C-alpha cells in the first residue's frame, strides 16, 4: 500500500492555478524559437549584401545557431531540472533578447555569427524548459492533451509564420528587424514568466554530470556540423567523415558514461521502453520530413516561379492555418481513436501532402497542387506533433522532465539536420545529372526534378513514421486517469495523458 503524500508534496503537485497563463507564455516563447529559425532564412540574402558576407561563409548565419542549439539541448534540460525551470526559462528569454539585439545591430559578419550562436545557446536553455513546464504543470490527461495541442500547433505552423514575417520585414523594413523583433517580445515574455510561472525543480541528487555534459555537447555538435558540411563538401569529404565519425564516437562514449554515472545528464531510463523510444524516433522522422518543405518549396517558389519573399511567405501560410485547425480536431479524435490512431493518421496525411508537392513543375497550379499539399501537410503536423511530444514524456518522473524534454528537441535537431544534408545532396545530384545529360540549358528542369524527388523522399519518411507510430504509440487513454488516487501519487505515476505501452512499467528513479 502506498503511503499518503505529505502536505508539502500535495501542495507542490496540486494543479497550478495559473497554468493556462503559463501555457500562453510558453507557447509564445516556442513560437519565437521556431520563427527565428525560418525568419532569418528569408532575410539572409539582404544580410549577406549589407555585411559583405562571402558565399563560402553565409551558411554560418544558420549553422552557428543550429550547432549551438543542438549541441547544448541536453545540458540545457538538466540545468532547468536542477537550477529551476522558471528561473532557467526567464534567464533564457532575457539572454535570447540580448543576443537578438546584438545580431540586429551587427556591423560585421563575425558579430552576426556570434550573435546567432548566442541565440542558439539561449534557445537550448529555453526549449527544454518549455516542455518541462508543460509536463509538470498539466497532469490532468484532458488538460495535458490541450496544452500539448497548443504547443504542437505552434511547433508545426511556426515555420510558415516565420517565412511570412521574414518576407514582410525584408520587403518593407530591413533584414535587421528579423532579429530585432525578438527583443521586445522576449523581454515581455520574461516579465510575464516571472509573474505567472510557478517555480519547479528536481529534488534529491542534483549534481551535474560534467563528463556527460562535455561528451554529449561535443558529440551532438559534431554530428550537426558534420551534416551541415556534407551539404557543401559532400559525404565523402575528409572533414565530413571526420566530424560524423567523431560525433558517433563521442555519443557512444557519452552513453557509456551515463550507464556508469550515479547522477547522469541523460538517465538511460528516459530512453527505455517502446513508447518513449518510438516517440523519439517518430519525432526525428517527422522533423526530417517537415524540414524539407521549408527549404525546397521556398527554392521552388522564389527561384523557379519568381515569387518575392513576401509572396512566398503568403503562399505557405495555409499550412499554418491548417495546423492550428487540425490541433483542435486531433485533440477531439484522441478520445475516440486514441494516440496511436491520431499519430498514424497525421503521418499518413502529411505524406499525402508531400507526395502532392513532389509533383511540382514549371507551370504547376498553386490552387490545385501547392495549396492543397500545404494544407494536408499542416493537418498532419497538427495531428502528429502534439501526440509525439506527449508520448515521448510518458512515465517520466518530474526529476527527469528536463532531460526527457531535451531529448525531444535533440531528436528534432538531428532528424532535421540529417534530412537537409541528405536531401540537398540528392537534389543537387539530380540537377547536375540533368545538366551533364542535356547541357547547361536544362539546369532549370534539373532543379525542379531535384526538388520534386527530395519532397517525394520526405513523403516516404512520413510513411515510415506512420508505420512506426502504429507499432510504438499507445492505443488509448492512460489507466491512471481512470483511477482515483492522491494528486501527488498520480503525478508521480504518470506525467502523460496517454497509456504506458503494454508491458512497459512507469519510470523510476
């Protein structure tokens, strides 16, 4: 028989009366992170011209952010667990705003690259804290599904909104505003977070695993940078092979350290179980497939069809609208077909959208092909993203919420970086092959062939995710939701609104 929770434990685990304000604040913070990844992409040509950035160095505007973000996510999650999730969240917002101001005012390319790296570092603190706060604040299954639905709508549609805002600022203001716009938003959210977010932190052993922090950060950084180098240098280049091999070796060393550590940075119990492992894999696959549209469709609209930055942003906006609508519908469907059905449906619908986009050509109708493809992709994102993030945290004790949340974001970063490197290589190879066969005049057709093939492969990844989700994601609502038990016990037993998979026990310390 389980002991009754103490009065202090009951108070800590009672529902946060300000949790819906918290949801609003962290959702806007998540939107800022996602926007920043895409909004700068649209403005990059203008920034390159203004700061005389060479073609060889321009990728650092994106790469500096991605490396810092991906490499520091696991450490950022643990800092939130130990230092306090509210404190980490607010500090990250202030730091992100300061880094954005530095980038917006940059007079040299080196200062812009440094500012982007700082943005990535503070985003790596913020992103796990956002999911951790949702995990520990929403323990009721229905409320939790709604909260993760809002997060999923933002994560799935933020890319489209970022491309639109990037076009607006670039066309009517200055590329600098794609960075400066973060400053007032970050400071306002920091003030609201300090006022409305309740502090939470891990109890018990809170020592940092320094060896794990160093090896995980170096390993993930090497992998992300290696995938980035593969885009330009090729997969057979010595630098690419060295970075990828070094990254794999460091990750293997990290796992060995975590296996033996008494206070691991990433407890291996977080990775255990069919549901959690499958959810991390599904998250990586969905991010890998979704990332492709934000690159190849923009190339197509602006390069092949002559759209301006603003026009391409407006053209992609239906995806954001569809994702927001789909989140509400997906939340209702959870009650009837369960997480497994919603996830598999989201992947399948997203695959259909990418399959339609893969048919693009020089005279493709926007209304008949591009817009329906984007709508289907948005519906898929609205269905799948919230459920994947939620099930990835199933059974995770509050002590490990930050570590598990960091893994959710790491899986997205690794999946997205790998897919972009791989699909860019494939698309470029198709275009080069067309030119070799038909001459330089066939470059435009070769590019279109490459974009279409890349989008088609992304759709195939979605189909793989649909099958994997059907095997790993749980079927129905958690059994704990049907049991009457003290709030503290319920929060310890399950921090998810979904079932523990058959034969899978909740995580323990």
